[in-house]
C-alpha cells in the first residue's frame, strides 16, 4: 500500500484535529511566552497534547485498517484502542503539569501582560477548537447513520457518541474540553486583568488540569474495554439481527455475538433455517446472508453456523 493510500484510511476527525491543534499550540505558545499568562500556558500544553495525541491516533486508525493476515485472522481493529490508551498517558502527563502550574499560580499569583494579545489568541482558539469539535460531531452523526444536518448534529452527536469509532470519540471528548478550556482561560484572563484578582489565572489553570484528568479517565476506561473485547451497542445488534432475519429462509437466530474491533464489528451467529433444505441449499443461504451482512460498512468479519429450525422462537 502506498503512503497516500495508507493516509486515506486514517480517521478524518483525528487528522484534522492534529493539524488544527498544532497551529493552536504554536500560536498559544508564543502568546504565553510574551504575556506570562499561566492560563495561556495551560491551554498551550493542552493543545500540544491534543496535537500529539491526534497525530498518534490518526496513524493508529490507519494501521487498524490493515487487512487480516494468517497470523491475525480477525484483523488489527483493536490496535486503535491501544494507540488511544497511549494517548491517554500523554493527556495524564499534561494534566499533571497543568495542575502543578495552576497550584503554583494560586500560591504566587502574578499579573500577565499583553492582555489584548491573550484575548485575541483565546478567541482564535475558541474558533478553531469549536470548528474541530463541530467536525467531530458531524463525523459522529455520519458513523451513527444519522441524517441530521446543520446545528441538528449537535444533539445527535451527544446522544450517539457511544456509537462512534474510538478515534472520533477521542476527538469529541478532547475538543469539548479544549473549547471549554479556551473559554475558561479567556474569562480568567479578562476578569483578572480588570479586577486585579490575579489568583483567577491560577484557578482557571487548575480547573483545566482537572478537566484533563476527567477526560483521561473516561477515554482510558472506554478503550480498556475495547482492548479487552466489548459487545456492540444494542442498536448495532438490532441492525445485524434485522439483516439476518430479512432473508425469507431464516426463521430464527439461535445465538448472536457481536464484538467491537476498533471501528468494525465481528459477528458470530448460529441461524435457524426452514425445514427440509438440502445441505447445498442451506449452505447457499448461509453465504447469501453472510454477503448481505458484509454490505454493511461497519461489519468487518462474519462467522456463521446453520441449523434446522427447532420450532422454538429464541430471538426476540
């Protein structure tokens, strides 16, 4: 596979987020050095962590699309969970540094300079982080098969985020914190400047660090489950069962297990067919049902067994 082909398989949200946060980290870093603002430094570290994470996760999401091999017959889908867990370590380190800086500023508050530079940079950060967040929301709507458009994707994204792929969820959670953190830093900088209550700079920095801790715990928990092997959401199970039962020769599903493998699903099932079929006919039906499942872009692997109906309805 060529490098271009490899890159095209990467998660779009994480790729865009990596580029956007790289620009933000540079702009914020320059402003933090010039102004000496602790809140600005905190959001610089956050943007730097996000840029590293998203670049790392983008690479992992492309690697997870590698075709199965003889040694790894179920593919490489769970690789993305491992990459995201490494990204969580980076977030945790940045959270510690941010909290440490915030506590230092609370103990020894100081005035930051170049207020309008800081305000301009933070407004720019809110705009860029907000656009990245909205892009992630649109990706969630797409991955959850919603037809929502415009601002309607916001409610859909919040409701269906658990149906999104691991890298898209990471971008969504991180940029909620990034956007909120930028707004918090902006408010802290402005109030501290006009009131002289400079301890707010440290409080804002500390809160951003605590938010990073929270997001690290949530993302780490979700991707640990994914790395172990987690069942597909109920909506996916219902959709798969519907595809199987849509065949006129399938009368029941005796068992159905669906595991999430990165952004793909691995389906294992025993289906019951109508009575009186020859082995050849039953095998043709199994192949037909399996091929129909593979038409779903979210399904990466199917293992299926066939049985003659036992006249007892198992699947409800």
